[in-house]
């Protein structure tokens, strides 16, 4: 994307400066609130199929960049976590 210079500053630099100014005046809670509102509005207007589609696209992108081994690794980690939680639950029940 071409960046135009205006008074010694690129469009990108001006946008970053503006974003930093807004962040300084509003704080984290402001961004949480507007993000929540935006998410609710998107859910209202787009529906279930929209989220399926973007999830599928994201999964394809990750698979293309990370490969099969990545999914094997996170699957194994998830399985180990579930196993640990089950064992902890059993131990908790035995103590009662």
C-alpha cells in the first residue's frame, strides 16, 4: 500500500499517533466495551454460517503455515490436560 507524506508524516504514522492518543485517553475498559458491542452486532447481522466460514478459513491458513505436526502437538497437549483433570477429579472424589 502506498503511503503518502503529509507534513513529514506518513499516513501510517499519523494513524499510529492517533491510535496512541485515543488509547491514552480511554484505557483498556473502553476497548473491551466497544469490542464486546462489535461482537454482539456482528453475531446479530451475520449468524452461525459466517462464523463457520471464518473458522474454516483460519484453520486452512494455520494448516498451511504450521503443518500436520502442529495439530499433532496441540492434540497431544490437549489430551494430556484432559487426562490430568480426570485424575484430579478422581482424587478429589476419593477424599470425600
